[in-house]
């Protein structure tokens, strides 16, 4: 197979791993008549095992979608009860992230915060303790971009590749496989990452080097928080003025005030079905997590000397909500919070 020699000559070892993972794409474009059956690569083999760490509200449905697409999944979570449903669907469950890394060379992590990511990758039972050379590590947590860069540097020392790929879309999109992934990392690795992420998302967007995926996600969530507060204030005002909330939502959604918080994730109970506001704000994206993400936005804004007055106010509101007992409710419960603040 002279073709292989031409492809690989002059590539560094790390780059070769990228070519091996993405060779289906390269071969498909460069030589459409090649017999794919004769090309032996990891990504082109029958779907090989994928590791998954973090089976919470988002990670659980994401891992399920990998199973639905035929990928054997080996998973772990700090809470064993979170693993039961996935195990019943055929996933192999192990005790810690290091065991996942010992058995899989493509691993996805979905964790609550920067400290969790640091521990899962570099802790005593972390992924990097047993990671295989050439492994692809994709972190879909929303964390500080600086932490993503640190994890990438640590992974590189072991011969592995780290990419940040935070998501947007919430639990509903995670369940239906329609998430948006914002990916940061080496561009030559993007094709291999997209192969897996496309099983869980409708949009997989390359943003640039490591950390840029997190930057895009932080910006998105700051806007989301501001929009949800604005929608909640607007709906509350309309109700106080005597408008039926369903009618007001209908008008907003055919007018210039339309936004995701009004037409897809309305915060007013009874306006929409299948959203947390219709289930006492249970499930969805927790207020505590939104406060965390807004804190990340504030930190990066401070570091870059960027004025974000509305983002700062949104951060204060969500922190106040956490202190008032809303931490584990969906972030759309800001509508309920505002109603209670006015004594209703």
C-alpha cells in the first residue's frame, strides 16, 4: 500500500495518530477508489469502545446516543446509581476514570466544574494515569478555558490529545441527539472528534485551538442567562397587566422579542409542555450551574478587561437565587423567583 507511505512520511508521532483516526476522511477525498476494507485504522474498524465519564443530566443521554449508534460504551460516574440505567442498556461500568482509560482510546467527559475536570484527568484515579498513547480525549464540560489548556498540556505529555467540546441545547437536545458542540483543539483532530460528536449532536462546530470551545460556550451561556431573565421579567409584567401568558408568549414569538427562552424554553408554568417550568422546574439546567458559568464569564471578562454590565447583574441574580433555595431548580425558575420577590 504505497498510498499509506505517501500519507505518513514526515508526520510527527502525534500527527500520525490524527491521520490514523481520520484516515477515512482523507482517503475518501484523496482516492475515492481505494478499497476501504484493506485500510486498517482504529476509526475505520467496527465501532470500537468509547469511554464516558460523568453520567448526570447531560452525560446520561449523551452516552445513550453513543449506544444507539452502535458504539460499545465503557463508563463511570462518582455516583454509582447514575450508572444503572446505562448498564441495563449494555454499557460496561467500571469504578473510576483510570479504568476507563485503560480500556478505551477515545474518551468523552461531561462534568460539572473545573475542579471536577482536573480531578478526573489528573487525580489519583484519573484518566491520565492509564491513558494510552494516541488516545483522543474530549471534554464536554463547561469550564474555565485556562483549565482546558492545562489539561491539553498534561495530556500531551502522555502522548494523548485533548479537545474541549462544550455543548448547548440542554437535556432535551441531549436526549434527542440535537446538541450543538463547540470544539477547540488541533484542527487535524477535528474529523475524528466529529465522528463521535455527531452521534450526539446536530451541529459540531470547530472554533479554533484548545480553549476556544469554552470561550464560545461561556459567551453563549451569558447571553442565555440575560435572555432568560429578560423573558421572565417580560412575562411577569404581561401577566400583571392582565395578559394571558400563553397569548403573550404567542405574540412575542411572532414578533421582534422572540428568543430561545420565549419560544423553546418558556419559564412560565403552563405555557409549554415538556419544559422544566411545567414540572416545578425539575430537571433541565440547574441554577447552580448557570451561576457557575456566569462566574466563568465574569472571570474571563475581568481578565480581558471587557465590560459586561448585564452579565454581571445576571450573575448576581443567579447567585442570589442559589442562596434562596433555587440552586437545584432549573435556571428558568428565575420567573418564580421574581414572582416571589414581589410577594406573589
